[in-house]
C-alpha cells in the first residue's frame, strides 16, 4: 500500500506531498529529523557508497550536512524551524546542478508539518518544497526532476518504508 500522495500543485514553485505513517507525531518527527542517516538513500548524496552520515542538527540554525570518506563534510542546508513534534523547516542549498549552494538567498526551503490522525492510528505529514525559483537558472528543470517519481516521491517512500 502506498502511503505517500503527491498533492495537486497550487504553484509551480512548490512541490507538495502528504505522507501517512503509523507512528505518533513525536516518533514520526524523530525518525525523519534525527534518524535521517538510517533512511535517506545514499545514492542521493555526494558521498554515495562512502557516506558515513547524513544529519540535521536538532536546533534552529543547525546544519544539514553529510560526512563521507576521510571526514569530508558538506553542508546542504540550515534549520529554519525546529519545533518537535509539530514542524520542521530547513533550507535546501543544493543547486539544480546538484552542487552545494552556500548562499542562502539561492536556496529553496523544505517545510514539514506533523499532524496526528483523527483516529490516533498515526501521523499525517504535509511536506512542501517551496521557493524552487530561488535557485535561479535551471530551476524549472530542477522542479520537474524533484517532482518526478525518482525525486521526492522516492525519497519520501524510503522514509515511509523505514518507519513502517
């Protein structure tokens, strides 16, 4: 059963998904934010098969980073909101060419909202990748790639499979 749903896109600069997981909001938040290295696909990192860790520091202005071979580290974002178990937001500082984009003015944003299911059976997560046009040249193709099946749908399915 598929537990992720791509939502109709209201604006062309936003990608939205709704995810349903069988966890309480706190556990869903923790699994997403603090256990990222357990479920994020290594093929979707710079280090790939030599990835040691990918992590989000649990605080506002915390780093989103990966560490690979020989302790090589690369930041790919900053935490904008850290409000467990309700909200998480961070900058996405990966350019359309899949290169680090250190200037936050050229970053898009990831926003997640964790809401308990009315019947207590789990959590609905609203995922939004906003402001893709901030990446500048090539952002439309980047949007298309991230909105495709091997984009956020695949990444979020990895998370759902991890927690299910």
